């Protein structure tokens, strides 16, 4: 049960990071559909980053709700959200 709670926390953290990126990097010409895409990419990035963090940092007792998993989720969600916000700039 603890692993599912950790994965849920990763998803929430990813969506929150994506919304912070949306607030920090303003694009006045973008449509509202980008919010949903950005939230999904943030959640996806947090899941991948969390799994990588657990895989790299927790060898003997792999738990989703660990420091390495949370750090991995935050770092990768930030990277994916920033990459999307940077890339959408050239498409619009």
C-alpha cells in the first residue's frame, strides 16, 4: 500500500511542478489545451523520474516513498515540463 501512496504523491508533485512551470514561463498566445498536456507530461515525468530514482538509490529496500524516488520525480518532472515549455515556444 505504501508504494501506491508514493506513486500517487509522485503524480501530484508532477502536476504541481507543471503548473508552476506554466505560471513561471508565460506564453500569451497559447491555447487552453496546453494546460492538460503540460499536466499529463508533468505526471509522466514524475513517474519516470521516481522509478529511476528508486532504481538508482534504493537497492535493498525499494520503496516509492523514499528520498531518492521523490528527488527523481521532482527533477525529471521539472525537466520534462521545462522541455515542453521551451519547445512549444518555437512551435507557436
